[in-house]
C-alpha cells in the first residue's frame, strides 16, 4: 500500500533562512497535497499538485512535484515567525472501486526563531 | 460560503461509553471523509461517505461506524470507548469522492478518561 514519508520531522530555523521539506511516496499517486496545521487547529490547504513538474508558489512557500522520483518538496524562502506550524503532505491512494483516500506524511513541525 | 462544520469541538467521555460526532460539509459537497489524528499514529483514514453510502473504510475496529444523511451531513459513532480513542477527529468535505481537493473542518477533540 501507498506509504508517504516526510522529513525532517522537526525543523528549527532562523528567520530569513531558506529550507526545504521533503515528501516521498512509495507508489503512483494521482495528486499530492500540502497542508498546514497550527496547534489545536484544522488542516489548511496550501497546494494541490497534479502533474509531473508542477510548481506552485504562494508567498514564501513553493511546492514542486516530481512524479518520476515520487518526490514533492516544500521550499521555504526567507522564513518568518508566522510560518511556524506543522506541515503535512498527502498523496491520494486509489481503491479498486475508483474512489480515493489521503495518505498523510508524518508531518514536519517547523519553528522559526526570531 | 460556509466551511466544514464539526460539532462538538470538545468532548470528554469515560471508557466504555459511546460518542457521536457530527460533520456538516460545504454546501454542494456530497463526499465526507473522516480522519483520526493522534500523536503516535498521525493522520489515519477512517471512512468515506458519498451519497449516503459508505464507499471505503480504513483499518479501524467495528466500534467505529458512521452514516451520511440525504443532506450530506455525516455522523460518526464510536462505541465502547477506549483510552486509545482519544484523538482529534477531522472531517473532510469534497465535491466528489476524494479525488478532488478536500477541505477540513476544525475537528472534534475527544478525550477518553
């Protein structure tokens, strides 16, 4: 079955620095999602990546997808404190019935230090 | 456009009791999925409903059940609660069975004591 691995699990970084979160998935997936979760809150959708080579950017966050390598990245540029949160990637798993479920990565807890 | 609404937000129950959680999806969305989030296991798929039918179920015991009504609202029920059922239960709403972007509710925090 599809497995999704995310690394690092924890990331402490200084404001203004750049870093990348990696998301590997084990088998073919139709699409890849990135979500943000603040403590005690729900999942906020950040990006939906649909095809190989897809790149999406929103503010200081940029996500990309390489379906051949089964790898997605979330790149943080010039981090600010407001980006502190837990970030999840999720791949879609297709049942034989033709419906889907999300398989989530373990999450990356990001802490941006002033 | 209203988002996904889950009620209640917080619950404290005793072992052996049962609990019902409710989820109202985004208007027009007919697919509702449920996920359990715990520190140890992360986010795990419970089940999905579409047009009042359970389409898929995750690897959870039969104590976990759900249903969907004609207005697409969904409920999940956990019977004979165990301490390990303490978790954040998230409901996700999508227009089609989960191959479109899903939007998550605020969750219900269940604590079993």
